[in-house]
C-alpha cells in the first residue's frame, strides 16, 4: 500500500477527506465530477462569475439535484440563470 499526503482545506475534516478518497479509489463506486470552470463556462463572460460563486452553485447542485436525473448541462444552466437573477436584483 502507498502512503499519500493530502492538503485538506480548513473547512474539511481529515476524516471526510479520507472517506472521499477511499470512495474515489474503490472499484465499487462511480462518481461524476463537475468543476467550477464548467459552471463559469455556462455563465458566459458577462458578468464574470467568481470562483466562490461557482463553488456556491456546485454546492447547491450537489445538495439539491434530482437523483433520478443527475446533474446535466441543463441543470447547470438553470442554476446559473438563478444566479444571474440574484445578480440583477442586487444591482
């Protein structure tokens, strides 16, 4: 077995990081991944979306998506549209 050193963000416990790593390396699981750049690409260039905004959208997608349908580009675009509406209301 290999030993690996992980840099874990301050808001993630070592146990949670270890669980995620164990799951990711297990042949018994599959997982689909989306990146903040995917969300930012869906938002286009106007207005420019911050990394933090994209992370917030990914968190919402993770917590609220319909497990029967998963997360698709349509789902991401829907959440980006909601983000845009909030941006316009705040302006």
